[in-house]
């Protein structure tokens, strides 16, 4: 089996390491997490899957909320017919 080297943020590495099971390689952990996400059929399935992943750091949470706020500000809500 061939291998590839990838670079990830330290924060991503820490979250992946926290999600990795004992004696599980990083490759196996990534594969397992991808399968879990791909096989999720409902929002409940997705939330259960996310509950097994290490929570976001405060910095990541703040960045996430900033992106959401920026996207909401850009949306032209008056043009959307949500009836």
C-alpha cells in the first residue's frame, strides 16, 4: 500500500488525535470518520457522529460564528420567499 504525506493545522491534528481510538492509526481514524459522515442519513445521525469528535476550541468557535454572521449579513433575506 502506498502512502501520502499531508500537512494539517495543529488544531486539526489535535482534534483528530482526540478522535482516534486506542491503537488506531491516523489513516484508520480518518477512514472511519469519513465513513461515519458519508453514512449519516438524518440530522440526528450527523449530530451523534459529531458528538464523538472533540469540541472546537474557543478560537475555532469564534471564527465559525464570525463566518456564519458574515454569511447571514450577505444574504438578501427580503428576496427569499420562505413560505
